[in-house]
C-alpha cells in the first residue's frame, strides 16, 4: 500500500509533500482510500464535511454505541513529511488485514476513518473535519473560512443540508489513532512503539501589526513606525519566554504588506503557534507574549492586535484501551505536543487512545520525517492487538 501513496503530492525539489485538503493530491489519496475499502468489502460512510469511515460490520446487530474506530488523516502541512497522517490510515487498513488473516470476526462494528483538514494548512483551523464531525465547530462558522487564494470552505465541500449533521461518530464507543512520533521520545527510549498519555494545550493566535509605509532610504531611522521591527522583537520575546518556561512558541507564518525591499512595511500579520504543558501555562505564555508585543509597539509607534483563531485545551487519553494488547505493559507512555483528531474525539467524550511509531530523525512537519519498516510493522501489530480486544 505504501508504494501507492509515496509519489502522490511529493515535490521533486524538497521531497516534501503538499497534500492540501480538497485539492488534487489529497483527493487522489481520498479516492485511493475508498478503493482500498471497497476491495476489502468495507461499508463506506461519508459525512457532509468530507470525513469518511469504512465499516467492517459484525454478523449480528451490535449493541448501540459500541463501534470501534481507528484511522487518521491524509492531508499534510505545506512541504510536510510522508508519515504524519497516512501512516495511521495505512496501518489501520493493515491491522484489518491482520485480523482477517487470523480469522477474527468482530462482535461490534470496526471502522477505519479519514478526517479532512487535520493540519489546518488550507483553512487555518487544525482538526477542522473532526471538529465539525463532533459539533465542536459549527458549519455556520466554518463554511466562511477562506484559504490563501480566497476560496471558502463552503465552496469546496457541500456541508449539511437543512437539519442534517454528521452521524459518522454516532455509534462510536472507542477511537484509536496510530501516528508517527513527531519528536525524539521513542528514539531516546530505544523503543519502536509507545502510547500517548495526553495532548498539550495549544492554540493559534493572529498578531496584526500596523505601521507606516515609507521610503527605505530617505526616512531617518528615528522617524520610522516599522511593524516589521515590532514583529521581529515579538518573535524574539516569544522564543525567550517559551524557552524560560519549558513551553513552545513558534511564528512559522507571516504576511507582509506591501512586501517591497525598498520600503518600510505598512502591515505585518504573523501567526503564533503556542503550546504548553497545562492550560494555565498556555494562558500565561500567550499573555506574556501579547504584553511584550504591546510594549514594543508603544516604543515603535506601531499598533498590535491579537486574535485567537483556535485554542484547544488539555486532553487526556484512556490508557485502559490498550490493556491486554501484545506487550502493552511495556509500551512507554509519552505526552504529545502535537494536536490530533484523537484529541478532538476525546474532548467530545469518546474513549480515545493513541499509538506512536518511532521516528528516527525526530523531525516532523518537514520532509525529513521518517519511520523504519520494522517499526511500522510493530505499530500495526500493536494496533491490531488493541482493536482485536476492543471489537470482539
Ligand atoms: C498538527 O499536526 C499540529 O499539532 O500542529
Ligand atoms: Mn501534523
Ligand atoms: Mn497528524
Ligand atoms: Mn496533527
């Protein structure tokens, strides 16, 4: 299966992946997924937001609310790695094959899901598909979200008709997501597979800096109101604040107007991605960065306003879902500083767990993201064991 996916959306220059939701490469993967499900005789269910689940139904009618779901996402960040998302989908299908090969017959529905726009790299809101599926984000709010070309979400996916909603998760009692690890935890522990204890609280905050455009040569340094300077000092302050507090702060995206070499900028928009080990620590971190941005704007004669675009609170996982899996008692338990659809489902009250597969480079959201075949197979074995217990 992996060989089918590897070329889709890969940039020849960097070797990284551009799989934007509802655009060609990601749609190719979505079609591939449906073919794989059809070939396995799974029953396909699509919701109005573009999320999909494919079900292996039990021979007898199931107890309501007992379905078990596993899966991940097929979209990527801009110039992302091969594994973030697709590894969880391919492993889910492989785990179904393992269970079939063992002659396992599920006692409750066992499904494989793909949620759309997990990364938020097109419409700005991470885990958009799962948020819409559980109702944490309303279609009324989401449909107007626009990508960088001005295309609205409501233009690329139909959304629900009057009185309609996603019923994809209605019968789901447990969700398990397998994911490539996005740091070095398992490398340091010398373990191929681990389980997640929690997801750190995290959020995206838009900083709008306003200043005064002027000539880069004839404007004296002391006469400038340069929003680029205020932004740069804010980025330094955020980095220092996060390092001192043991948290994370990143400005990974900015837009500058008019973006000319020989003019002081008039406006800078920058997005802060902040993550911390507790809700209080996240609030403190962001408040400190906002304060320092405002102080700096005062000194520079510029303005700054801060708009939270999405904030996700601390989420814990249900480690008991893994109980009885092969080797479950020795899997290391790690926190996740990355967000996942599993976090959205857990926050919505579904018993949820995650498995991580070792990433030798420890790099993620970049082309150097990696995983060894033997570790991926260990991940499939672990996932199959967990599903077998949950779905019997
Ligand atoms: C999603 O992968 C995130 O944590 O940014
Ligand atoms: Mn990701
Ligand atoms: Mn992911
Ligand atoms: Mn993610």
